[in-house]
C-alpha cells in the first residue's frame, strides 16, 4: 500500500491567547486580551485599530521587548519566551532612529554589524543594495541631509539587512506627508513582492492596510481584542488603481464598520 504524505505548513509567526497588562499612573491596565492569530511564511498582515488598542504593544511582545505578557508566541512552530524572541524578528518603528553621526551607508550597515559582520564587509553588503532601495548616490549623506522619505528608505534597508524571517513595521510612514506616504507605500509593496518576507504591519490607515496586506486584523479599543479579520484578495503586482475598484470599497466599508467609524452599516452589492 502506497503511503500518502501531506505537507503541513507551519506558520512563521503564531500568537495564542496573548494578553498584556501594564501600569499607568499607578493603576494596572489591561492592554491586550486573548489575542490569537497566525502569519504564514511570506504573508503580509496589517494590524489596525484605535489609538490605545495595544497595536505597538503587540509588536513589542513579538520582538521580545515586553516581558509581562501572558499567552504563547511561536516562531516557526516553536514557542519562545520573551528573552528568546529577541533578535528573532526585524523591527522598524515609526521614527527612523537613524544615528545622526553615521552616514546613510553606515546606518544601513549597522544591522549587519550588530549581528557580528565586520564593519568593512557590512558596508559592502549594504552598498550593494543602495540602488535597489532608491538610495544610489546618497551613501555618504548624513540623516540631517536626507528627506523624510529617504530616511525611511535607509531605515527599511537596515531592517531588511538584519535578514530576519519576520518583519515588524510600526507605522513606518506615519510621519510622512500624504504624497510621500503614497509613494512609499508603492515602493514598499514592490520591495516586498521581490523579497516575500512575513510582515506584521501596524497602521491607522485603512487604505494603506488594504493596499499592502494579504489580511487585515482589526483590534477593538483597549483592551485590544480581535474583532474582525478581512482577507484581501488583490493579485500581485499591485497597482494604485485597485483603490478605485468595487472590491476595495467593499473591504474598506467592512473595515470602517469594524472600527466603529460608520453610523450605520453600509450596504454594498455583492
């Protein structure tokens, strides 16, 4: 009898019943309550919710920077304590956090240096990707000489060079003006389509979430709970024109309703 073998795909990241408390002005507060979801290998997931819903706290938990969390976090199917999670993901916060005394090239290379690559080799490896990230010619520029969008490109290159299987992006374009934000979204999805890393993106922007993600997870007000999961079925490569499609507006309406932004549910033809 011939055996039948099935391949079970292990999620790159999985959260099981994760909750988090912290103290604010002497009072204990429940920030997150019973959060469970998975991110597959190469999947782009966006996390959206009101201010104070615990989105950034959740990224801190995954990255191992928030020790007081209950529940289980698994990387590649392996449950890890908060200390063991440090270094398992690459984390880009809203602020670019570039070091003002280091050039753009040296800032990008820092991720490699932290992981033990000699500085000269790290600079070569970083320089090889400057053109790909639209940074050619800015290797020797210092952060104060760069625009906001260029600084974010450097910060994202530094994040990618860390070569972690999971990318955590916390409002990476939140500080940019509307036009630069749109340009950076298009640039990010192009880079992701080439790399296909697993991504967990925090954003307040519904349009950004739909344009970039394969799934959008909605958190409630504090304590943050998963109240809606919206699958996004747009094919790749993605173009801005999808923002005028009926499917986009259906997803946008459902997400707005889940976030409590509509007075009445919007009926959209199926």
